[in-house]
C-alpha cells in the first residue's frame, strides 16, 4: 500500500491528457439494419420463457433453503 505524496495538495488539478482524435468508421463497417433488428417474440415463446424463469426461481429458493438448513443444523 503506497502512501499519498505529502507535497501534493488536494487543490492541484492533474495534467490533462492529449485529446484523442475522433475517427468515423466507413459506412461499410455497419451491417444492414434489417439483419440485426430486434423482433418481438410470439406468444408461445413468451409463455415458455416465463415458465422457465419461474421454475429456475423456485429451484434457486429450494437450494438456498437447503443451504441454510445445512449451515444451521446442530453438530452432534
């Protein structure tokens, strides 16, 4: 662990870094907007994601309770 320099005061402003030049990429660097556009999920896919999320949540709660049960049990 290094100590702060005693000669440096809190009011000093650090030297500014050299400005970084702005570079604009060529238009060819971007893919067509149609390929990467986001699409809404259909109804069955949304239902499946909700069911998976609920199942994972219930499983994690069970694992947490089991962990607490093992940690808090008495050692005989």
